[in-house]
């Protein structure tokens, strides 16, 4: 794996984008089956990615909401009986995503926009190697590195104090 990764990183004739690096890496590793664990918020780019990868590989996208596990929506307030939230939402299921991709014997799993922490749980449960391709960032249009180059965001992070309950 390291040899293939070095071959790609040492490519000097052309500058490869991350998607091209993924294709070359998977070809170099002789992978056939690629899993995509994606967030529902990034369904469209995940679909475009899946279509592109299908030119070379068998691709298996799995949405974060797989399994339809309903949980109380903490923002919905109490119901008419004063017991808990009045609404519910479908929870992310990173373990379920990993279990499905594990059962499909994927060679590598690609993360597309899974939330912070959810991505860790997915990677922990995946039997195949995991790489993150797209990262979701709600305030920086999915470009989290932008915060490093922004005095505004750096000041926000350093000014924020940790919650007392943590």
C-alpha cells in the first residue's frame, strides 16, 4: 500500500486532483470493489463520484441514514404530554454503513461528508481500509481548510470556550 501511495505522491509530470489520486491508488492496489459511505447532505456529489468510479470498479454507495433508525429530535421540544421531543428524525448509522460494506467485501471504503465523530465510528467498524475524499463543512461550503486561512474563523475557534458539561 505504501509503495502505491508513494508512486502517486511522487507524480511530477502532472498534478493530480484527489479524485484522480483515488482512481490511480485503487488501480495500483488492484482493488475491484469500492464502498462509498456518504452523508445524505452530500448525496449529489456522492452520486457523481459513484458514476465516475463505476467506469473502473464495482461501486457500492451506502447512505448514513441506512436502517431508518428513528430518534427523538432534540430541537423539536416537548410533545403535548410533556414527555420528550415531539418530533423524530432518522439517525446516522455509521456502524450499519460499515456492516453493509463489510458484507459486500469491499476492498476500500471512501468517506463522503460524514459528520465529525460519525466518520470515526465508521472507520472503526470498517474491515476495509478507509479514506476520506470529501469533508462536509456547513459554514465553509465543504472546504474546512478555508478556516486555517481565515482570521475570522481562527478568532472564532480561539474565542470559543468548551461547554462546562464536557
